[in-house]
């Protein structure tokens, strides 16, 4: 439906920079636009974040964060009460102008997508956690071009504007854990690919990698390739085993262990069939026992498994035959029994004199 708008000849008016609409209308949250409109409509050149927050129904920290954001984009100019710039407007430029783009191959599982290539970090790593204010974060982006690029590119990867807590988490990865910008971006891309763009999840993955010594770009790239392949395996195994919900942590541990042991879908399917034959249901713990026994016995393929089972059956048959030769001949006994008249046989029960 198309509407025709008309301006009534009364009331107050104020201007809104077109850049706020042209460049940020889709990715920026409504709360940030509330703050921008409230600030632009003010009758004074000075704005109080507490007043803005009250008008918008937001907290003062969100109002401050929003104003600093709009100041960093160059949409508006933000100065402190003494006239000094609160944050420098950043000239928006492609990250490729700072660091060249990594070539992407046609096989997605082999090379994760990244917007920048791995470079050797020369920065000094800060080994202490620091709680930054929104103003501190903005100053960090001004002082360190890599931080500015990091914030801009993560927003592009996530498809949304990151807030102050997100920015602080990124600074933690960059300063405390020592990850360079390309490493953080490739992690952000991986989290986006699996649908988990919460910064808390991204931070937990990075912490796990750090504890395991996965700190360099090439190490991270290999780990992402491994995780991507394992996620694909997990998905196929869930379908095969009838797991309808996303796999639990324990189920994923089973899948990962079986994969690390070298078992493919063919052997896992056989283990599932044996499990259902014995328990009338799919029990991953029972299946793990079967596969663990195969691993101990060096059985890794259906052909070897079939040969082992055939050999076992022959061994059982041979033992059974040996036992039969050393025991009663049942067939002979039955033939003899058929010729006997048990009703006329005297078993010496004492009835006769």
C-alpha cells in the first residue's frame, strides 16, 4: 500500500542526517535510533544522558553507548562539556584496505571464510582483565586501527551493531588472550555459520581454544575445519540414528570419539543394528560399548568384522563338535529308545517275589 504524506503547518521540526538512514537503518537497533531522535530534537546543544534515557525508556548506559556510537560513525559530533571531542568520528573504509582478503576456495569445508588474511601480530598482549567504559572502548578504537577494523568487521559478519559489552569481549580476546584480528574474525564467521552469534558463546569457544594452546591463525583455521566436518558428521548421524533434537553434549562426545577412532557411518550403522537387536532400541551408551570393543580388537571395517564373526562361529562349532564326540551319542540313544518297551521292563522296584 502507498501512502501520501503531508506536513501539518504547526508543531516543531528537526533535521535527521540522511546518513543515519542510508547507512544504518537496517543493522542498528531501534533503541539507538530512539536516542538519536531524542538528542536531535533537543532545544539545547547540551544533552543529558539521564534525561535522554528517561525519555526513551532506556538505561543511562544504553543512552551513553548510543550517543558514542553515533559520534563514532560521524553522523553527529559528540563533545564533552568542556568542548573536547568525546569520540573521534571514524572514516568508514573496507577492511581490505588495511589487510588483504583471504582467497576462498570452492570447497567450503576445507577453507573457512574470512575477510582478512592471517598476519603476524606485533602488539603487546595485556595479561590482565580490564573493565572498559563505553568511552574507553571508543578511545581504544581511535588509538588502535586494528581495534576499529575489528569492531567494524565483526558487525558486518554478525549483521548487527555490537554493543558495549560485545565490544569489551572483543577487546578481551584481542588484549588479554592475544588473538589477532584475523583470528577473531574467522572465529566470528564460524559462529555465524553455525547460528550462534552471541558474544558469550564466541568468548567461551576462544577460551577453550586458548586453554588447549590453539592461539595462532593457522591452528584456529585447522580447528574450524575439523569442527565444521564434525558438525556435518553429527548431523548425518543424528538423522541415521533417529535423534530428532539437536545432539546433547554427551551425544556429541560419542560421535566425536567414534570419528577420532576412525569409524564411519557404515560401522556405526552396524553397531546401531546390533544394539536394536539386543535392546530393541537405539542406546548410544550400549553402542559405544560395541564400538569400543571393536577398537580394542582392531576391527575398523565391515569386511574385517564379518571375517572375525565368521571365524568366531566356526570356532564355536568346532568346540561343539569336540564336546559331542566326547559325550553321549544322542542320535544313537534315541534309536535304541525306540526299540525298547519301557512298560514291560523290570527296573527292580521290589514288586516281584
